[in-house]
């Protein structure tokens, strides 16, 4: 037996219609892209443009999509049987194709695994099933609390009432949201990760923007309030290659701020947020 709260929550999800994603999210395709026998998907980064890529593993082979343009940029209809599905590898990976040949891509789907459920700037994604086995995808900007009516701070963006849900989640940089079912792929994208605040004492200092070619820069940003430092993000391109730098920086959280020489000093009340290029 479920509680009164659980019943109200169930009714809230069931009563919410499928909605258009809110700004700044935009659909990549005009409609769901049919992919019969889809088994799983994974994210990678284009080595030239820095765009998110989505690798699709299906019973028909492997495919690679540009998550910004929607273009199918590579196809392998006859992958090596020994590595054609992620369950052949302990890390649930499959070999990349096209521009990411030579890399291993983690695949989430029928055989397990998962995608990111949050972004660096506070968006979250949840799979709810008030009418199991039909799954709903909830996109929210309130930390996943889903308070208030749909369309305020949370949105019902996908209802898998016709096929089995395989995987759903964000790309590591938080610029793409993907939903894969056993029969199709749906993608949404945005151009940047933005840190916003209603607190005038805190000033966002970093915004990760897609850039291409030789102009790719690595930036670190700090939000400073008097006497307090909040390290919000370390970004770069490819975005996934800077996790080590982020981890090292997070280990230094305290009343400190990085200066251009790479040294550390105490944050004073007159200090401002800083951003600089990492070597």
C-alpha cells in the first residue's frame, strides 16, 4: 500500500502531458529517429569540432550521430562479433567508429550501465514509472524535487508507452540530453552551460561554450562571495578530458582562490571572480 504523498506524486506525474523542452534546450531531430533493435547508446566527443557525439549500438550494427546537427557521420553494419555488443567487455564498452576510431565508448542500455542524470549547472533528469512498465522522462531545474505543477520547474518531456526504454541521460558536459528506446533515439541540445544565481553576492565566472578547431581553450571558473569560495566547474574541450583537473581543483576547496601564477591565496571581501586560461 502506498502513502498519501506517494499517491499524490503518482497522480502528478500521470496528469502531466508530454511537453516541449524549455529554453535553452532544443530538439535535434524533427521527430524521433527510428532505430530498430536499439540495444544501447553512449557519448563521445568529436576530436575536431568538440561537439557531443552519440554512438548507437543495435542489432543492425553501430552508428554515430553528431548531437548538435543530428547528422549520421558514421555507420558500421558488420562490426566484429566479439565486440559488437557491450556485454563482451567488463566495462560495457564498444569500439568507436568514424572520427572516434581507436577509442572505447561506454554503452548504457539493455546490458546495464547508465548516463549522467545531472548537469554541472543544475539540470536533472529522472525516469519515473507511475504506470509501469511505461516510463516517463522528467527534466527539471529544481534539483529533481518536482515541486509545483508541470511546466514550472519540471517538464514531462518523453513518454515511453510504445517501446521499452533503453537509456536516458545527459552527455558529460551537460550539453545534450538523450533518450533511447528499443525502437528510436531522441536528442535535445543546447549551446552552453550557464551558471546563474539570484544572490547578488555571488557572480558566475565561468560559462562553457562550444568552440572548434585550434580555438579550443581550457578555462577554470570561481564563484566568490566574501570569505567563501565555491568552485563550480572546470571545463575544456574535449570536455571529458578535464576530469582529472576538476578533481584536483575540488580537493583544494576552502577559503582559497587560484591566481594567474597558479598559487593559492586567501579570498578577501574585495575579491572578485576570476577566469584564466590553463596551460
